[in-house]
């Protein structure tokens, strides 16, 4: 009887250990949603020092999801019809999915969800 109780307790402990965060230090992902007044071309400078360009994000659409190293990610967003590009810095962390949004007034905000 003791042996059976021990085995059941061990099984429950091992099973519960497998439940929890579905992410183990994975890089953050980012989607850009353009709700602004014109087409957006985005230059993304990652914390790893490389640059990625995401072009022709039309108003009312979103880019494909991109994965970057965690840390500060700098977005330089050129919006068609707006004189100056918008520079926005996202402070990203591992195991998060972010949405960076160009709002109808062409301001930029972001939201993140832990995986």
C-alpha cells in the first residue's frame, strides 16, 4: 500500500512539473499592425545589431510575425504622406509575443503577451 501511494505521488509530481510555461527562453516575436493613414515601411534594428526591413504594410493590415533577439528593438516607421519617420523602441523579453501598432493618428504603441 505504501509503495502504491508513493508511486501515485511521484506520478502526480512529475506530471505537474511538465505543466507551466510553454516557453523556454525563446526569442520574442513581433507583428506590426498598421492602422495609420498610409502605407508603412519599417526598418527594424534589433538588439543583436542587425537590421530587417518590412515594407509595404498597407493600412488596415498586419505584417508577418518576425522573431528577434530579446532586448531593445528600434522601429523606424516611414508612413506614406507623413513627413518625418516615427522612431519607436520596444523593450522586449524572451517568451513574449508583441504587437506593435501604428494608430489612426500615426502614433505607435505596443502590447505583449507571455507565451
